[in-house]
């Protein structure tokens, strides 16, 4: 996937099918848009996602929480979904003031040679967000590109949105978040060395320090699936500051992998959080912590990870390789 970032001057190198948006979380509704443009590859059109960096709500100070997907996670997910070109359009006071008509003619038509645009009904772009889907339709007739307005996807009668997903995550309802996302909520990063306490007490773990911009669920222990080098492993993950053994208040994502041995320090891991087990808490001693961790691990051996995923979507099962 080609990534165009930090510039307002770019070329697609051919005609394109395109979608515009913030794509916060890349939830199932967003995936409908992506799938719609990707299918136009059969017509000779490159698939392009046009998004903004930073997102408008961050630039204008409206979003105080972390991101559902960091920039690295979002790029990885777009590539997995088959996007050819990702445009991370620089969003600042100058570009934000672009008249919506100029936004379409300059960037979408002239630079990206757009022939097809898929977007949601609440699309906004250009000066003060005045550009909408109706303007796309009108200018499509003028410039010869087709438009498709894709309705919002609903779950239990409620539109799937980033706001809804954030609510589920804040409440530790990982199953509900997964049903909106189409895949379990996850944290991606490089495996780093910790204090090796787990190894010393016979419970070795892998550690990830999450990106500071990442939204995290309540601190605690989660049943998880961990992808390393294309393979999936069952795990038990603690997210938090490990108050019993850590006085530096550094947030980590620490995971015990079942039936695994090997040196994977420096590798990248995607930790999918399937279900919340318990809150993080301070223990009276390392021995008490060890006993509770062992109880967590035994509970994880009985947890049916694959049945949990089937509740979300059968498609996820087909894409995963069991370790």
C-alpha cells in the first residue's frame, strides 16, 4: 500500500475509486465503504482512502480521549483490507479553509483522477465542513465520477459509531465493542523487555508499551488472542501499571501466552482483547499476586476463545491461523 502523507501535492498514477472520512476505529460501517471501493479494482480503478492528519476533532480540540486506532494500527488495517493508496491529508488552518468545491476539483478530480466515490450520509469536508454528499453528487455529474451513499450500519437498532464503540470499551464490554468493530479491539506494538518478574515466578510474559495516543479499556485482566508473525496464540493479558511491583506508573500490556516458548523480543504483536476477566489491583505480596495470576491462567484454559469469536463473525475465524 502506498502512503501519501504530509503533502498537499500528490498523484494517483491512474483512475481511482475513493472513500473520504475519519475512519476512527475502522468499524464495520467503515469496512462497508472500504469493501465497496476495493471491488472496483476489477474495473481498473485503484482503491484510495482519503483521510485527515490530524483528524479534525483532534485539531480543533474536540476529542479528549485516545484513538481507537493509532496511526500505525490504522495503516496496517487499511492494508489488510486491500487499500492501494492511503492519503493522510495534512489538516491545518489553511487546508481546513479550502472551499468544498475546490477540495473536490483540486484534490479528488485533478490529483486522484477519481471515477467513483463511496461515502456515508454524514460526510463533511472543506471550509467549516460545508461540503456534503449532495455536493459530491452534483459535481460528479459535472466531472464524470459516480457516487454511492452507503447507509449507516446498525447493531440492535443503534447506528454503529466510534462514540458507541468508545462507550463499550470504557465499560470493559469487549464483546460488544468487537461486534461493532467486526474484530476484537486490539493493541499493536513491539515486544520489549520488562522486569522479568513473570519469568522469575514461573509465569513468563511478553510486554508491549502502548502508543501514548492509544485509547485503552479499564485496567485489568483480559482473555486475549495474540498474533505474532502471522500466527495466533491464546493468552491472558493484563493492562495497567502493575501496582504491586511497579512504582513508576508506566502503562504496559503484559500477556502470558499458553503453550508457547521462544524468543520473540523485538517482534511486533497484535493483542486482541476478547473478554474482561477482572480489575487490576494491588496485592499484599508477590506470592498473592502469583496465586491470582495462576488462577487467571487456569480460567483462561477453560475459556473458549474460538466460540467467542464466532459470536462476532465467522469471517474472522477463516482469516486466523491457530498456532
